[in-house]
C-alpha cells in the first residue's frame, strides 16, 4: 500500500510539473502577444472656433430696418438666433458664418437707447457672443452735394468711314424758275404767306427761294399774320388815341370747344405810322362744348 501511494504521489508531482511548465509557456506567449499588439493613437479633441461679433450696423433706410452683424463662426440657418434685450428673438433675413442680417421690430418700433445683443450659434458655451449697441432716431436727409467739376475732354475718336455718295441733285437749265415754299402745310396762300421763286443760275444749279413769305406772330394790324385764316385772332383792334382808355372789349368767342375771353381794359398801341388801335389780349380756355 505504501509503495503504491508513493508511485501515485510521484506521478502526480510529475503531472503537476508538466502542467506548470505548460502554463508558464502559455503565459510567456500571452505576454508576447500583449506586447506585440499595436497601441492605438489617442483621439484628438475636436476644436471649434468661438463665436465672435466684430461689428453691428443698423440700416434704417431698409424696410423694415435691419441690423447687419459681422464676425466669425456666426453659425448657419436654423442654428443661429439673435436676441435684443427684452425684445426677444429677431427675425433673421440671412445667415452665413461671417454675416447675419436681422430685422428690427417695427410695431412698435425700437425706441432709441442702448441694447444688449446676444447671438447664439449652438448649445456650447463658446457658441455665443454679446454686443452692446446704441440705436438712435434717423436724422433728416442731408443736403445734396455740389456738382463735381467737368472732367477733361476725352481723346478724339478715330475718323469715321467715308459715307456713300449721295444722289445727284436735280439739274436745271439756266434761266428756268420754280415755285418754292417751306412753311407749314396748309398755310401757303393764306394771309400773308406766299411762295417764293428759285431761279436756275448760269452754273445750272438752283438759287435760293426769293420772295418767300412765312407765317409771323399775330399782331393787331388787321392782317392775318400767322396764316391761320383768322385776322387778328387773340387781339382786338379799335381806333383810339393814346390818352383814351380802351374799355370796350369784344364779346367772348367760342369756337370748336375753345372759349376766348378778352382783357378789360385793353391797351392803345401804334399799328402804323400815326395810327393807334385798342388791343385786347385774348385768353383761350378749352371748355369742351360751346354754349348755343
């Protein structure tokens, strides 16, 4: 029995020794594996630029008035809000990372004074900034500036192209003559208006229009000076002396919807050598329909 027990003890010790050696080998391998594993690099903390307001400009010419906020990291549409003291959030017209345009309230309008403007572009502590601004009433428009001096004359342009040759003028035989008139249509032969005559000269070219009489301003002389078919229209002639008052104007006239009234008293004006006439200046008014 004792002998058998010794054998079992020896066998157990041998097995234990083998197990220890195997465990030691595995531990060394495990240590080697652990040491051989690559170390992952630390993840860098992501940085975000802080919101910063650099300037705020109020524009009262725009309708409605606006505030233009400039700076850096001002956010994006949907993420940015702008608050003006107790007036609450302002309505934003546009948002970029460097500029935000917000409407100022108009009903009621913002009273003049100093206000704290707060811009938030996110939930982080670095994503907001504050700015004190003073809003005042809009002053009257300034005077128009003086006109600037005329600039120097520019250089001469290049010479233009030669134009096409014009049509040949009418030829004539020396001694020929033709009638000529350059007055308005419908005035030839009316009142004082008369046609002139152009004569063909020795060089076979037409001369000037000699003897031409064109319409003239109407005067009180018993003649149709303006060639409209009416003598002394707009004025009234009556014999007078320079010392006699002209207080008998003609009756009002109405023709084609135009009413003509005459000044009273008139004036005694010379109409020819040694003769005078009362002149009553006529005033024309369009009335549309003349009374029967």
